[in-house]
C-alpha cells in the first residue's frame, strides 16, 4: 500500500498579523509545517505540500525533507487546494489529507486512520467540542455520518451539534479523484469545500469511519498568536512531564522550555526556573542548571554546575566543571574536566584544559589553553586585527595576572607568570615572570578638572 499525504499550507494567516507565512511560525522551536511533515514521514508516506502565500519562503523552509511542492495560486477553498495536488495520485493510493497549521496531530492517530481506510471505508477525524463555533458540524442519520455542514451554511438545529470536523481524512485515491472532479462552489463562500467529499462518498455507498484524537490540542488549528501560544504551552507541558518521568527535577514545570531534543539524560539532574534548551542537548548525571540559562546544542558531562543567567551554545562542558553565573560559552568551545568559568566571562572557540580557571570578567577567544592554568580578572585575548583571527596559546601551569592583554598570535610557555597589567605582544618564556609596564609617576602640579 502506497500512502500519499497532501498537506495544505497555502493560507495567508492574516490574523497572525505577520509578514511570515502562517505555517512557518514556530512551535517549540520548529515551524508548524515541519511538525506535520515529520508526522507524515513517520508513516513512510510520500508528501505533497500545497503552498500559496509566501511561496518560496515556505518551499525553502524544509530543505532536508523529500517533499513535492504544488502551488495554489488562487485561494478557492480546501477542495480546490487538494485538486492542485491530485495529479500525482493513483487510484490504488491511500491518501491522507493534513493541514500545515494543525501541528500537533499525533502519529498514532494517523495510523488508526490509515488502518481503517479501504475501498469501502473513508476515515474522518472528528472531535466533540463544548464550544464548536466556527467548525463544520458532523450531521448523522441513524448514527451514520451523512454529511458535513459548514458554520455559515448550517441551520439553527445543526449549529447545536457538538461533534465537528477537523478536516483531516483518509481515503482511497480512486474515490478522491472521482469526488474532486464533481466539486461545486454553490455555497455562502463560493469556495470548493473538501467537506463536500463526505456527502459524495456517502451517496456512493462508502462508509465513513469516524476516529477521535486523544485530546483537543491534537487537532487544534492556529489562526492567531494566542492560539499558537496555547499549543506552545501544551507541548511544553508534555516535554516537562516526559523529563520528569525520566527522573529530572524541574523547579517549576511551567517555566521550562524545550525547543529541540534532549538526546541523552543521566540521573539526578536539577533544572531551575526559566531554563531554555535548544537544538540537541546531552546531560550527564548530577548536573545542576541554574535559573534563566539558555543552552543550545551542548554536551554537559557529569557533576557540572551551570549557574544562573548563563548562555551556552555549540559547546562541550567537561565533568566536574563550574560555569557562571552570567557566563557566555560561545560555539566551538570545549571545557576540560574540573574547569571554572566564572561571572561575566565570555569564551569563544577555545579549548580550556583540565583544571584551568577563568574566574572573572574576561574574554577568551580563539585560544588553546593547557591544564591548571589560572587566568586573572579582566584578561583579554586580542584575537582579531580587523581582518583575520589569530590563536593565543597558553601552556600548562601558566598564571595570567589580572588586566592582561594577550595580542595574538602569541604563546605563553609552561608555568610562566604574566604580571598584572601586561600587554603581551611577544611569546613569554616558560617558568619565568614576564611583564610590560610604563614607569609609574606622580604629577605634583596636576589639578583635577572642575565644573567652575
């Protein structure tokens, strides 16, 4: 059986009040459209995305997925959108129709729909809502689905129906192609409704098998920032619960955001409030992450403490290390075991050896730093000359005094000491003290400027 999924993603989303196409607004770090594509990919399905507004931007949003793209130049309804994608459908295909702005559809629900679909049965996803306003109503006769009536075309009696159409359905290609060719636009909106396919199928003797999702959020569409936020909070609640079930302690599950994947988890992990994970995260055991940290694509080994308000990106933090508070670890940085990166320290593209410390108010970039090195407060590696980046090398056991500028390329030898206030422009020999200071003097006749 060949499964082909048509994802409708042509809507403008004017209520989002954004220049960004609606389906590219992000949920938990990924465009809504990507959520739907990934759900379809899990079915080993061929995917066709129908796009319209923001066409090229939408097409370029998912470069790593094998997708066929079809344009809906005119917005003439959902039935018209599916017509644009029907050219590649064969009569034997099982066709699944999804929506790019309904991101949290569950793969298990889609499996049920596919399994229920055959030559004599169409699967339709419905849901019962306490407030069904705006949705097409499921009209039944003797318990069987008879048709779907859109809100604007419904009678007063039909408006009382609580079971509504989600728009998600599965059917055989032969039935779909036959019904699409017969669609008409004689309705209040003068659009070609995909929902009319239901009544057509019933008239052909096709049984409509209705399936319901596990929860309303699974089929909730997004038409505004408020609705997107509702889904965001729901999904973040699921992520938090999953982590807690795996033994992670969250100070407040409502104040944790995952915008990627935690691909490895140790034991006895504590995460304080307002922490954000992005990309792929690996956490060892006995990791403590303080409040307000943002961590992106990081490997954090055992017994590490990340103190409050630190930002880590594309980095490796060795076992037993201590980072922050207010530290910034930039891409390409690797901290060895038992290192210390203190408050208001920024490190970029640097290897910091085991046991080395950068404790206060320093910038270290493009550096190779050995073991057991101590870097004093206010130290700067001057790695950029306006055109090129250069490397600073500090060998094992060196001591760098406070307020030192290391003008790269430069090397500090093993066990060397650099005196506070030094501007180092040449290599410093190992095992000795190196300094550069102007002669200190006092000017007796100098007067402090005054406002008089």
